[in-house]
C-alpha cells in the first residue's frame, strides 16, 4: 500500500528560497517516489488569519498554486487543490475542535510567542490574536486527518502542529474507536532552516527573504546583500558554515559543488562566490520563472487545475466525513 503524504502552504507572502528548499523541493521529490501518493494544497483559509486585503489575498493564493505548478508538480499524479474548495475540511474542523482541550491550544508555539511578546510590551496578553490564529492548529489537524495522511513533510517550525494533530486524532479515536490515522512529520535534516539576508531565519514575517521568482537583476542584487564575514579573498573559507555555499549546493550539479568546495578551501572572494551562486540559481530558475509568469497571467488555467484537484479530494472527503458523522450519531 502506498502511503499518503500531504502538505500545504499558506498564501501570506511571496514564496521565497526558504520555502522552496525547506518545503517545496523535498515535497516534490517525495511525490515522485513510487511508495507515496501525494496531496498538496493551497492553505488559503490559514492565510486569512493574516491577510485581509481581497486583491492581495487572491494574488497570493494564485501565487502559491503557480509556484508548485511551475516547479513541476504534475496534477495528474498529485491531488492538488485549494483548501477552501473542500468544505468537508471545515465541518471536520468544528468536530475536531470539540475534541481539543483549550490548554493544548494555549501551548501552541505561534500563539505562545504572541502572548510572550505582549507580556514583554505590557499589553493585554491576547492583543492582536484573532480566533482563527488561536484555532489554527485545529484546522491544520482537519487538513491532515481528513485524508488519512501518514507523512507530513514540513519545516521544523511546523513539527508541533503535526504532533497536535496526532493528539486530537487520539482523543477522537478514544471516544469512537479507530477512525483517524496518526500522522508523522518529515523534516529535511540538512537544510532545516535557511537564514535570510539579515542572518535570522528567512521568513516573510522578517522581510529578509529572497523571492524565488525574482527577475535576474533583482536576484543578483539580493544575493549581493547576503551577509558574509570580512575574510580577505585569498583566505581559506569553511564551506560548511557558509550560507552562500548552502544555497549553491541546492542549485549546482554534483561536480560543480565539489569544485566549489575546493575553491572555498583554497580561498575564494565573496564577490566571486556570489556571482557563481547567481549563475547556478538563475540557470535553474529561468524556466520555472517563465512558466510561473505565464500561469499568473492566465489565472483561469490555475482555477481549472485546482477545481479538478478539489473533485479528487472530495471523492475522499465526502464519504469519510459521512462515516465520521455516523459514528458520532448524527
Ligand atoms: P514563512 O516563515 O516565510 O511565513 P511559512 O510559515 O509559510 O513561511 O512556511 C511554509 C513552509 O516553508 C513550511 O514548511 C516552513 O517550515 C518552510 N520554511 C519557511 N521558512 C523556511 C526557512 N527559512 N528554511 C527552511 N524552511 C522554511
Ligand atoms: N501551517 C503550515 C505553514 O504555515 C501550512 C499548513 C496548513 C499545512 N495546513 C497544513 C502544512 C497541513 C502541512 C499540513 O507552513
């Protein structure tokens, strides 16, 4: 039996290199493996916790979908849909919320981080928290449990959410018997967290990102902004602690990586290393960028693909929700 693998990305900003290396690239590789059947989606309702401008919301949602497609997701092999096109997920969201203790949500990292910051600033602890943000992990559990997901590929910051989904599943199963599968997370060990331009985690929230489909001129400029140390060009450099090398590895061929490693050890100027990085990155991005721009200029193509994906998703969610409701006694 092939295992079900599922992941989503919320449309809260332009897709950046961290998203690509930490989430999209590994997920696309797993989708090609014979032992998995994949379901990937645009987590638009999750995005609503942050984005309240309709134009921006629509544009960012299309952007996530176009990114997956431009990078090679094959909608004939992967169930690819928009979360909001599968309403059963929201019915399940309510059901699951009745099996989730409030204490569990109080302990969720994202919520706790806001509370801690409010305390530091002497504000009301729940300042700036909407209920969508507070309940975020329950909707994510519904996403995962609805499709009997076994493996969830995510970045490190999402691990707790997958653990919460397991807890909620167990709580439901304890009352009604085996219903939900307990999901496991899968993180990329070697590229767990990609730093951004300022050295902190690359994140939309910190405005320190390199967008994946940036045009060549801007891409070169952003690469030039990546922080390096002040070693002179001829000094030997350690590739294992260099962000430039970490990125180079993701886009260069095996032979190129080996050569670059030698150059680091012998001594390479940071300017030169940045130019080489730009070359391999731009070479890789060129084709998907064109495809991305093409899709973004004909959103009806994206809609069609997502609608077809939602039908496939609903062929699973409709009967499963029926089964769940009948167990409850509806
Ligand atoms: P952001 O922090 O920019 O808002 P998201 O929370 O939308 O990113 O993350 C989408 C996916 O990309 C998640 O699986 C997340 O773990 C991964 N991801 C985000 N930033 C990075 C990073 N800097 N390095 C590695 N993976 C990342
Ligand atoms: N919370 C995830 C993120 O911020 C997005 C997401 C929503 C997700 N539902 C999911 C990821 C289900 C994996 C599985 O990146």
